[in-house]
């Protein structure tokens, strides 16, 4: 069973940088555009704003993933947003993503939002299929076609 530990940018710096770089590589082929210092500053700000939304995923005292969840305004309404949904390669394909999904849905429910969004690379077919399996649908392309915005709905509030 997975547990979720609040992200601490000092304690978890190496893991969070490694995970975000890997996510960049999966999504865009490389991480050359990734700015470590900018990312760490952003994490420090967001993890204070949304402490239960920025978490490391732990199994048997080992960090195996990371979630970045927030609440933001989109087209005049408040929505949940998944900035990062990450499991290390060894943990993928074992239904562990379902536990991250349940955590995210509970987080959004606790923050009284029913709709949530994320962006995913069009080439990340495995992730797109996972999101669709969980009821998300494509909204459209953004950032000059580099990403697909997807939306889903969680529990009613």
C-alpha cells in the first residue's frame, strides 16, 4: 500500500528533480528545457499554498513517486489541477496509479472542486490511456500542439 508524505523541497530535492526530469523526457524526448532552480522555487511556493497537494509517494519506506495537485481558476470557475502524476518505472503497470488517482480525487473532493484538468504529451499514449480509463476526456491541444488538455470529474460535492 502506498502512503503520501508532504513534499519538502530540501529533504526531497534529488527525487523531485529526478522525477520531473524523467517526466520531461517521457513527454518531450529530453529535459534540456528543464530549469532546476525555477522548478525548486515553484515547488517551494506551491507546497506552502497546497501542502496536502504536493506529496511524495512512499512504499515500504522508499519514495516511488510524486503528486502535484492544486486548485486554480479556469474559464471563470475553480478546478482541480494535476501538475505531476509520477511513478518510478518499476512501479508502473501494477495498478499503483489507481492509488494516486484515489488520492487526487479525495484531495479535490476535500477542496470542493468537481472538475479537474491536466496536460499530457500527445506521444505519452500510456498516460493518455490511463487518464481515459479513469473517465477523463480530451479538451484540445495547447502550447502549439505540444500538450493535450484533458478534463475529468470527481465525486459530487
